[in-house]
C-alpha cells in the first residue's frame, strides 16, 4: 500500500484536533435559539485534509564502488533507507541469509540498525551465495552467529522498497565490468573508459564507454553436414557496443505501480565482411563467437538495483542455390529493447532501431540467395530473474539470377541491408510489484530492409 510519512500523519492529527476544538468555547454560553442558530450558521466551507506523502523523484545513477544495502523497516515511515547491514552469506535453496552490521551500536532508542527484524525488506548488491544480488523479505530471525544474524527470507518486490516514489534514468554500463568468453579462435576484446584507460588491441580507437569484439581476419565458418557454406567461406570484422540500462518506476498508485520500464539501449557500430561460397541443402547456421556477462548495480535513490546482462555475439548464414559472395559493409545506429508497464495496459514490449548500413564492396555471382547476419542476443534481468530477451541482428541479403544463352549466362544481382529485432518478455518482470505475466510476450518482429547495391552482366 502507499506509504504516508510521519510528517503528514502529524498534520492529519493536528487537523483533526483543530476541527474538534472549533465547536468548543472557553467558558459556558447560553444556548442560541434555533433562529439565531440558523442566522449565525457559517457558510459551508471545505476543510483542507492533508494529502498523502507526495511521491519523491529518486535519482538513478551508477552505484558507488562500495554498494550500500537498502532496508525498508516496519517501524517509522517504511521508506527505504541506506543501511549498515550487509549480506554476509545466502543459501538460495533454503533462502536463509546471514546479515551482518557494520555500524557501532548506539544508545538511541528504536530498531537496532545492526540487527535485521521480521518484516524488513533487504536489497543488496552481489554477495556470497547471491552473485546476482538479493531482494528478499525477512520472515524470521533465527538467531546470532559468528558472522551476524541468521534470518529466513521470502521473495520480495521492488514495490516494497520504492513504494510510492518515482524514478527514471539511463545508466551506462562500464565496459570493464563484462566477463568475455571467446567461443572461436581469433576473437579479441577491446574497451575504453574514463581516466584514459584503454584495453585490447583496438582500445585506443574505441570511444569511451564502448566495448569492441573483433573476429579474426580469416576465421573460417565450421563445415557440418547439411551446412549451407563451403569450407572456403569466412567472416571477419568487429562489433562495437556502448550499452546502457534504462530503468523507470512510478509507484504513485495504490497496490500496483502506475508504470515501469526495464530495457537495454545503446549505440551499435560494426564493420564486417563475408566471403565464400554458399550452397543449398541445409538450415540456417548460427555460430556464436563470444559470450559476455555483467552485473551492473544502479542506484535508485537509496536502493541498489542489480541488473543482470547477458549478451551473445554470433554470425548466422542461410542460403538457397549456389551463390558466391564477396561483401564488406559498415553499420551504425542505435537500438532499444525492453518491457514497458502501465496500470491500464499491462506489460507491453518495446523494440526500436535506427541502424543503417553502407556497403564498402559488394559482389554476388551465380544463382540463388544468401543472407548473413552479424548479431547479438541480449538478456536483461533483475536480481537473477530474466525479464527481457532481445535479438539485434543487422544483416546482408544477396540474390542472383541467371539466364542461360548459347555460350554464356547473363544475370542480375541485388544486395540488401537490413536489421531484425526480435525477443520476448518474461513473467519475472513481476519483480517490480506488477501483476504476473501469464505467458511470454513476444517483442514483435521489427524488420527493416533497404537496397544497397545491384548489377548485371555475365554470371560465373
């Protein structure tokens, strides 16, 4: 329920006392006659009632290096506050946690700041046993241990901490926070951050806040039975991202938030080439070449919100016929994927992109079709619960036709650039305190395509 501050509770009490004292006199008076009572009756007036505590606009920013723990207490006004409590350990199976305090005891009355109590809602950054952070409500205090106070917990929601407050902001993800797992040979990672810190072979060329993944100049695509590529086909190039987490929350309504949003936005640029022979006979082949993971913590007012990001970069090729391609292109633009909630409309997907491409060189020969994408699949969640999964896949599509004539073959070819953006929402987005989704909601396929180049002549 919506919280009321102690200040407004006091105002409400004072207003009630004032209304009661209005009809009382300092001494005895004669009872007025009905006529006099009617004549002296005041005109109806509206008595101001104190409004509920106005919603605070909480800042949204990157969390400090020493991430605080936020605790909402049963006592007081129930608003989340920074706390000296820390999660010393957590067992996800039994949902038992050990909570330690870091503040020296005081003689002040009120709840002990170093000891959790039943009803406390705790939000913590990554901790032992909770690498994705912890958002939980204390249901029982089991007792003291050497490391702190052992408690039993149950799942909680952000609504229990943010209450009727509002928050809206976009936070860049530190490229240094990503763990990168190369999946094929020839993958190299570069990034740059504030403080003139550059890492990787291309670090000096990467804009601040960006992460770049290079695929070696001659990384061959694996040949498997039914694959649509010959062993001579190869992909080379790089993908560069500047990811940002977008978070918003409006809890000014009662019971459920008025609105909420969780998503991933960012700038995208890449330059890559595909060269080889594609033949018919198989399904599309997707070849992941790098996996990335990060758990950035964003600070929403006093509340540390742990965002879990997973990203897989991949190449996918499909073909129909026998086509030889020699293509190189640049892509640049932005993208936004996420889930948006309103009390009236529920959860809805969001997917936009303005990525465009420019061919550096393009050539398609023989007859058939080929489509190659250099894309990324991203998952965004909170405290270990996946909420949004999206696939950003800029691609090249080529097609060639041939007409046989005596002694030669004459044909035409076209090359298209495009971007596909797909994905879905998960029921775990209920962590905001909104109604649970009954099933996955597709993001809806965003599909844009444009002609890059075309030609005709002798077909080999």
